[in-house]
């Protein structure tokens, strides 16, 4: 390589390194020594971590949670198990599932089964449901939580990148829902289906376009089936979480940690959600306390969506002194 090209390539690598270093340092500074970030108003909205429903609410009930080995799915499994459910967690990584299953069942005393399944493959889904039928019988509660995602400018997406995300999120949810739905109908058994989408399923979002498209599809699927399959005893609901720090999500959506402060700044409750909070909501929606709830879309985001949407919300940063000036200017205006 000629010297000038070598020098410019080294400079480019240095620039990349410097960019990541600055982002990482800013993250360190923002996290402070506690590792937690929040706005001052977060003190008004402390997260409660204990299970909300009465103990035994899920006694004699079977719950399938896809992606239940990690993150939010794991928290939902822990809560349902604590409330008496026998849980089945399913995803690709059997070792992760088995570890989670053992940890949760040793805490709650209720059995948690681990079943390997790639939801993109309809045959694997059908075999997984065979396994579930043999282990516990058909479930009463189905939570479609498994997902794949990463931030990426759309012009950099390969066809396979698009297919991978939409296969996991939309096709995977459809395969699991249809396979279980058909068997439940055949057995004349009712069930609660819950899909975990996200707030941008409604608005769309740049840089996560396959995820936004697939999550919007999941919402259409669940709203449609809520209308069609009530006659078989099936309820379909949707939770749209805002940002909740999990390794799976944040390592792919905010790899340097630089965007977390911006998220918190625009969340009116001044903090991220916690896995235990969403687990309580998922448990309520899946329980018989919510037996009249179907076709619902529940946004659970500390107010982030409305905060992003309102044209004038940035005026929050105007100080009282600045308001005095602004008001005087506005009042001085006469006519149009
Ligand atoms: C903050 C509020 C809103 C938040 C919403 C959050 C929503 C979420 O869904 S968070 C959940 C995040 N969790 C996960 O994503 C867990 C599972 N993810 C994965 O396993 C992987 O990340 C992946 C989704 C990529 C699937 O893994 P798999 O091994 O099946 O695929 P690969 O063979 O690695 O990749 C498939 C094609 O995608 C391309 N690709 C992968 N990563 C990227 C990237 N960062 N940027 C661009 N393209 C990527 C990869 O190159 C493959 O394409 P090709 O090279 O053409 O074959
Ligand atoms: N955390 C957040 O801020 C938000 C999360 N969400 C949603 O919450 C849900 C959980 O996300 P979170 O816990 O944060 O992230 P995780 O990455 O921890 O969870 C995703 C899960 O999906 C499983 N999974 C991925 N691909 C497949 C596949 N092909 N077949 C079966 N299982 C699969 C993974 O297990 P394995 O690798 O073993 O297959 C993993 O357990 C997702 O639906 C996500 O879209 C929505 C909004 C915000």
C-alpha cells in the first residue's frame, strides 16, 4: 500500500476508535458511580418490583413464553412462576433456557420447562408444540416475546438482514400463534395470547425499519384474531414497551450507551422501565382478572411516545424567566 493510503487508513481507524472512546466516556460520566441514570422527576415514580397479583393467581395454569430465557421474557416467566404457573420457555439457545429454568424453579418451587425452538421454522414450532403437549398439555397463557433487532441505516440492510428480523418477529409470532391456536380450537380450550411489540410499531421508526414493519404486522395479526377467535375462547392483547434496559436490546440498539440519556430526557417519568414492571403488566393481562380484555393495545413507556409526538414539548426547557419574556412578546402582538 502506498504511504499516503496507509496513513489515511490508520487515521480512519484512529477516528473510529476515538469516536467510540468519546461515546464510552460520556456513558461512564452519565452512569456515575451507581450505574443508574435518571431524571430528577424519577423520584416521583419509583418502580415496584414485587408481584402485584395475589399469590396463586396462576395455580394449575400452563404458560408458554417465547424468548423466556433472557431479558423481559425471563422476568415474565419469573413472575408467572411465582404466581403458581407451570412455565415453558422456548428459544434457540437450550443452555441459556435450561439455566434460567433451573434458577427460576429453584426460587419459586414451580416447574419451568426449557424447550429449544427457532420460531422462524414452522416445522420446529410444530415439534415444539408436540413437546409442550407431552410435557404439560396445551398452555392457557401464550406470550409471544421472542424478537430480533439491531439499529442499521436502511440503505445498509441486506435482503437476508430484512428477512431475518421479519422472520423472527412477524412470521415467528404467526407460526407460534397459529399452531397453538389450531390445536386449542381442536381441543375446545380457551387461552390468553399476548404479543410484546413496541411503541414505534404505531409510528414507524428510522434505523429499525424491519423491526418496525414486523411489529406493526404483529399488531394487525393480534387485533384481527381478537375479532375472529373470541368465539373459541381466545383473547389477544398487545403490550408496547418503551425502553427497558436488557442486554439483548441495548447491546443492539445503543451499543455505546450514548443514546440512553436522550431517551431518559424525553421520558416524562424520568427513567427507563424495569423488567419487573412489565412482568406485572403481562401477568395481569394474561390472568383471569383481565378476562374481559381482548384486542387491547397497551402502551407502557413512562410517557415517552406522547413526549416524542407533541410539537411543543421541547418548551419544557424554557425557564420561568424566559417565559416572562416570551409571554410579554406574545401579549404585545396585536392583530394578524
Ligand atoms: C428503545 C425502545 C424500543 C425498543 C425496541 C426493542 C425491540 C427489540 O426487538 S429488542 C430485542 C433485541 N434482541 C435480539 O435481537 C436478540 C436476538 N438477536 C439475534 O440473534 C441477532 O442479533 C440477529 C437478529 C441478527 C439474528 O441472529 P442470526 O444468527 O440468525 O443472524 P445473522 O446470521 O447473524 O444475521 C442475519 C443477517 O443480518 C445481518 N446483520 C446482522 N447484524 C447486523 C447489523 N448489526 N447490521 C446490519 N446487518 C446485520 C447479517 O449480516 C446477515 O445478513 P447477510 O450478511 O446478508 O447474510
Ligand atoms: N428491552 C426493551 O427496551 C424493549 C424490548 N421490547 C421487546 O421485548 C421483547 C423482549 O426483548 P428483550 O428482553 O429486551 O431482549 P432479549 O434479546 O433478551 O430477548 C429476545 C429473546 O428472543 C429470543 N429469540 C431471538 N430469536 C429467536 C428465534 N429465532 N427463535 C426463538 N427465540 C428467539 C432470544 O433467545 P435465543 O437467543 O435463545 O433464541 C431472546 O431470549 C422483544 O419482543 C422486544 O422486541 C420492546 C420494546 C422495548
